């Protein structure tokens, strides 16, 4: 916008015959266009934030619904006293990643915090940048339940673990990519069930998926005391 204003002023100095009124209208139009663009951007951001907040509220309702929840009565009662805790939605943590398909490795059994070892396979890799740091995550496909085969499972850890987020890391789920780029939204990162109770069996985050950055987005560590 500043360049356009300077060009206009230069044009006037050259005796182009523009009236002061016209110049005022021109500058006002440029200013309005800029304000409108910013307004649309803010509106879009606000709509996104509200959608994330709505999803979280919906999850809390589903957690308390005994017809669909996987939690027992004790856990439900605890959630009613202290719901899940989250970082406020931040569009900084929506990143575009380059997806590389690679299903060449055989199916394997992924370790958990119990004796259970579910079947997964590596499906591909996600390259992206966060906080000016190059990051790489391996995406896995669950091979035990075909109803989940359309999604990829991304367990990850980061520098917030044991501090503001669960020490064992968190999870992301994404639809199987159909292109070579993927949007990763860390505002949707969630805790494994074993972060709420030790009765649950949860997949451990592979060492290759430990990020050397702080992901201040998604679900926080679940604390009942405060």
C-alpha cells in the first residue's frame, strides 16, 4: 500500500492534473481494501478458533455420555470435576508438510505401556518446519481394525513433555493423503488414554517421532489437583 501512495504522490508532482479530491478518494479506497482484507483474515481466524473450541466442548459431552464413552464411572466423575485442559487454539501450529509415501517396510508390532502390541505399518513420512526448525514425523497405519485403515496415526513427542504436556507424548490422526502435501494441525493433538488412568494400554511414541521443538498447541497434561 505504501508503494501505491508514493507512486500517486509522484504522479501529482509531475503535473498530472489530478485534483486533491481524487487523491483523497484514491487513498481512502486503498486504505479500505487493506482494512477489508485484514478483516476477512481475522474473521476466518476467529471462525477456525471457534470450531476448535466447539470440537473440544463436544468431546467433553461425549465423554460424559455413558452410551458412547469408553471411560468408566470413576473416570467420568473425574472429568466432570476437572475437564481436559488445552492450549488456546493458535494458527501458528497449522503447518503444511511434504508427504512421502513409503509402505516398503513390513507390518510390525508397536510397543505399548503394557504387554499389548498392536500391528502397524509405516505408511510414509512428513517433512515440515516449525519455529524455523526442520521436523520429520513418521506416519503409521493401524493394521488390526480395517475401519481405521483410512487414517494415519502420528504419535509424537516434543519439548513440552513432562512440563505442560503429557510426558509420554501425544497423538495426531490424519486422513490418508491423496497428494504430496498434508496439513498438520497440532491444535488437534490429543493425549493417550493412559494419561488419564493407568488401566489403559497406550502406544508409545517411537524415538524417531520426538521433535526438537516445543509444540504449545493441543491438549495439555491432565492434572486433577489444579
